[in-house]
C-alpha cells in the first residue's frame, strides 16, 4: 500500500508515541539550559529562524541520532547510542517514559523465558529491571516511571523532549535530513536535524512520513507460507487493552455500575475466566482488531472502559464472587495499550519459518527473542466463542537479524520495537517489550556506528568487518545473541592466563575469557562459580605488562523472574530487592610490574549484572577480583572479565 492511500484509508491517527529525550549535564540542569546549548532559535535580527506556526516558538536542534518514541525500545536505543558518544534527542509524546509499561498503561514487560535459554535478553533492559528490583521494592508504577526518567536525564548526551510528537520529516532523496516535532504543552515546534533516525514509536509516523514501505494487519497464510497465517481474516489486527487494579477493604463495599457500562453475563467469560483474580485485570479486555488502533483510539477507549465497568459489575453483583464483596476499584487506565498498528518493511522480513529454525542461518543476529507466537482474535473481548489468545510455545528462543531493523529504500532510518520488519505471525512473538528493548539497543548501537563512520545501516550490514564490529559492541554491553562469540580486538583479557582460588559446579576460571557469556541450563562452560562463603578470588595475568584503563565484569543475574508488574502470579514469584545471584561486594586490584598492588575499585552494594570500571591508564601485569559477598546466593558467579587499554 502506498503512503498516500494508507494515510487516506487508515482509520488511525499517526501522531503516536514518538518523542525524544534531552539529558542535561546534571540532574540539576534544566531542559531549558540543555536546549539553549543545542538550539539555534533566532536570526541576527532577533526573529525566530523557523516559522512553522506564528503562535508557536520555533527551535532548531542538531544531533547525531534522533530517537522517536520513549517506550522501552526507544529508551534502550537512546541510551545505547548516547553512551557510545552520540548526541541523542529522544522524543516522547507522553509526559512519562515507558510506553505500554508506564504507569498510564501498566502492562508488565515480558520477553525471553530465561529458564529455557539460561539467561534473559541482557544489556540495557536487564539493567533497567535490576535497577527496579533494587530500588522499587513496592513495584510502584510511578517509581518505575521515574527510574526510566532518571536513566535518561542522567545521561549527558541525551536531550529528552516529553509531551512532544514527531509529525513529519524533511528529506533529500533517500536520506532523512530533519524531523519536525511539536509540543502543544510548551507551544514549541522543533526542527531536529540528525545523521541517523530511529523510529521506536510503534505507530511509525516518522517512518511513514519519510515514505517507508509499510505493512499492517494479517497477511494470510499464502503471503509467506506460514501455518499460523490463517488464524484470522487478512487485514485484521490484534487489539488494544486497558488495565485496572483493585484493593481490599475491611468491610463490604457495594457497587453500582454507571448507566453506560456493558451489561455482561456468564456467556462473555466462558473462554476468559476471571479465576478470582481481582488484583490486576485483565489483558483480554481487548478491542480493535477490526478497527484502526490509532484513529479509532477514542472510540476504543470508550468501549474498553464500558467493558471494564461491566466486568466489575458482574464480579460484584452476579453473586458468583462473594470473595470480592470487600473489593473496590483502585485504578483504571485511560490510555489504551496498543499492540498492533504498523510495521516497516526492511531488507529482510522475519517470518514464522525464521522463528521456528531458519534463524540459525542468520549471519547478522543482534538480539534474542523467545515469547511464544501469541495471536489474539480480531473480535477481542466480544469474540467469546474463541479463546482470548492462541499461543505456540514450541519455540523456546531465536535470534533477530539486523536486516529487520532498518528501512528498505531509505538510507538512515532504523526501527525498533513492534514496528520492525516482520510478518504478522512473527510479530505476535517479537512485539513484547523486553524483546523490543533488546532490538532498541541493537538499533541504537548501529545508529551510533553509522553516524560516527558516515555509513548507512545497509552498508554496515553488508560489510562483514563492520557487521562483526556491531555484534562485538553489543556483546561487550551484555546483549544476548545466541551462537555469536566476541573476538573484540580491544579485549586484552583473551590473552591472559586465568587462575582462581577455587571453582565449583564443574566451572573453570578460564571460562570468563571464552568470548561468550551464554550458558544453557545446567551448563557452566562460560562462567566461573565459587563458594561465596570462602571469599574467592579470580586473577588474570599477562606474560608482559599491559596498558589498561577499563575493566568490564559481567556477573550472573539469573535467579528468578524480574519485571515491573502487578500480576499476582509474578508477584508471588519475584523476590523484592537485588537479585541474589549478583555479586554485591568485591575489590578490583591491579598487579603492577614490580609486584606491588593497586586497588582500582572497592565496591559495596552492587546489584547490576554489568560493571564497567574506568580509571587513569596504568601498566599492569595482572588484575584480580576478590569477592566478599553476593546479594544472598551461596555461590559467587562471574560470566566474563574484559580488560581494555
């Protein structure tokens, strides 16, 4: 479908999630100061140099990478590019970050099942989840919002623009030159010039405005020969959901539904069991598969709210749930969480066949997925004769290729999240938020490399040395990629002899320099394990002294489920606080050429999986890590140690 016909025929507004974030120099610095440092807002005559709208202030910004969309994919893209040294503008159309995981929507981020692969997605999404586990023991959604905000505004290379929407672009040939964005809350319009653009908005207005080829809805079984392609009618989609929460009082609480609530009976729930779960409900309150989730957003919100009040009326007044007598509604979302809008065509379209095994042939793998192929009927809640979803759990994990993360026909547009290049069947697995964040980290890292080297994503993908450099960079930052090992020439640890005070569970000290951190369940091929109570140490030594200025350590964070959530079964499984497996207290010591020692870091209270220690360059013939304590586990575990000049 061409762009003009799509915009004319679609029932959805494409002023969606995108908007980039500004990171001031410090938390005390204001957005205004950050903008002033980067903006050219006036001509020598004192008038605004941009005149999109006479009542709006016009601001011009320049950056290396523009990220549209502040969900988990956009946050990961922005942080990854900024931490590499790119100047990033992150644009988010809401007042808070997090997308579907924010306190406005409250859908818990899910993805790879760690018990199947042996670890989670790694990288930035693991960092965010571990930060939340350590600092948000109540699992407050508002605290989750603020943690995401803190991560972005604490990064000096990010400029964050909240309440701002990208609505158009300026192009020259196949290259995007600038994005146009506006904030009605600030009465400001922005022209944001960049070298690379990342559409992580889900709804893809920036990509559509740039003329990207798009896909929307189901293709049917014949398009890609997919067995699951016939689940529902061609062109239909998955719907949007609104969540609600309840609390218990110490006395009965009668309930009277508003007049506009849906009148529901037991026939509506025969395939959508309530199961006495009143705390957090219910993802299957879903509509929109035969609508456009964007342009019909207000209609869907009204209908979804009417369903919620109808469900609560049924729970409270049908007589079937006396255990809800003391229950009251506590929170109801007002922003429908969108699942399914637009996908952007890339050089490769990921399909069911790839997820089921052809992924092993990818030479450009950059992220991992593992959510089941999880389709939902077009009728949503009112399709009561069908199950609320149809899940295929036969595929435990798979790699996602880089060629799905940049747009066909455009030179400098990448995408990350639910809008990547995939069939609808593949989308039913890739759409979940932790997988989206892993793709965001890959897209942001690639955007930085392309901006720095003045190349395109397509050239990067098709240049073996550049593609391997991208994979090495992702592995260095703890991104999980199945079957890909690092051969990063910066890593001096690979040349070292490795020894340890002791080892356990069949592990060996040299496992920490294998080039891989992936161990399938019940394996210890790529990690070192030792009893924490014995205060173990591990040491790297070189034949000749080496110049080093950074040591990177990857600990092990696999103990149990970790996510921001309100869903009861996860709340029961999650241990609040730091992950027990992560090493908590340790020292990093350099062994100098004369045999003396220099403490480079004395760490107390660590809870992160990846620890990067930077220091003034020294000459050392070895380094040693002495473990004092974990966060509760009996064994100390280290997956990787890197040393760099």
